[in-house]
C-alpha cells in the first residue's frame, strides 16, 4: 500500500510540473525570456569629416537569450530629425546604417535607437563636425580698385561664405596704412592709402587670413593680386581750328583739324598721341596716329588730324582716342 501511495504522489507531482510548464512538449517563447536591451557599440562617424556625405551607423549585439532585432523598431535621428533609408543587417548580431548627404558645415549630433522583438530598446549617440579640406573650401574673394595715383586711397573688399579672422594686407611685401569697416564676420572693406612715393606700374597686394573659428580645423586663406598705380594725368581735348591746308587740299577735300590737348593735372604727360578718330557722315581720318608730343602739367599741346571729307558731308562729329605716358613710362589710354 505504501508503495502505491508513493508512486501516486510522484505521478501527481510530475503532472503538476508539466501543467506549470504549459503542458508536455511546450516551452516559453524567446520574447518571454529576453529581458535585456540590445548592446550598441561603435557609433560612426565621429570627430572631423571632410565631406558633406557620410554614413551614420552603429553595431548591435542582442545577447542570449535573444529575441532578435526588430528592424521596424530602429530609429535614427540626425540633429533631432528622423532619417529615412536606413538598413538593419543581422538578427542577433549586426549593424544599423543610414547614408546621408548634403550635410551643412559645422557640428552635427545623431542618435540611434535599436529595439529587439521583446520590446527592449537601447540608445547610443554620437557627434561629428563637417570640416571640408582646405582645398575644397570656398576661396576668399578680394575685390580691389585699380589705377589710382600715389597718395590717394582705394578700397579692398574681402568676402567669404563663412566667418574669418581680420585679414593682414601687405603692399609689395610690407605694411600699408589702412582702415577697416566690417559688415559682418564674413565680409569687410579696407580703405588703403597708396604710399606717396609709389611709382606708376604694377604692385603686389597680398591679403592673408584664416577661416578659424568657422571649423574645428582652420585653414589659411591667401589672395595675391596685382594692383596698378598710375600717376593722375587728366587730359581733355578741344578744337583749336578747322581749315584747308592748301588749295590742293581743298580740291582733294582733305580737311585739317587742330585739336588742343589740355593737361589739367600736376604731372607731365609725355609722348601724347592721337590714335583714333571715329567719325560720322563717311569722313575718314587719313594721317593717324597723330603726334602731339609732351604736354607739361597745366599746359596744352596741339595734334593735327587730316580728314578725307565726302562731297555730300556738310559736317561731321569725331570721337578721339589717345595715349600718353607718365614720368616713369607707364601708359595711359583715353578714353
């Protein structure tokens, strides 16, 4: 009798155990046992990158007992905004990746959320800075006036698509007097005084700066331009007289016009030459270039142009062009 009771108790205990486990031949699902969040590691990118396109991603490991990663639960945020086009590779071990393009220069922050099939979620974050290489960055824009005389001023406009530090400006490798006027941290204008002793000709203007602190890595920026200095030679022209040089000229309808060249400046105009005469009514200048010669400051010179005048031309207008040189041989052209 005791043996029978013992066997009966064992059978009852076994039946209770099987019932508690959900019946013979069944087991709990992985989701019921998976109580741990996926482990996330190696977020990319980080630090400085030199392109505006990259891939944001991280690795994951859903350690046993694993319910597997739910791809629909993956969320990737860039600067607080969700990204699309992301892929999740692997079930228990793998990675998440999101290609992005058109990134703006500067700092960016991202967040990657991964969820397993049991609803356990983990988050990993990262940050990076888009700093294009020096070669890829937009160059400095320098706009300078030209053809000013010694002792006068001209402006140098400096612009960039990002902040830059106040530039250094050199004239022929040395310091030059200037004053700055800034519109913003991306543009400014320098007013430069040309040295009084500067001779006419081509001089070198060097503008040097850096785009720091616009990026984590600063790049030097330099523009070297040729700047032309010219003595001021303000020449004007008027008609002194119009006449037939001879009876033969009259018969040939070759008219002479004496043009008076007046030098209103303080510098001598040398080797003045009338080079062109554009005329109306079919009139043609036939003796160009016509030499005027040297015209000292404050004085006048005469240049004579011979015209062939058609019989039906009662009058005509002439538009002249001329050249001159200053004291150091630099050419000036008019107009």
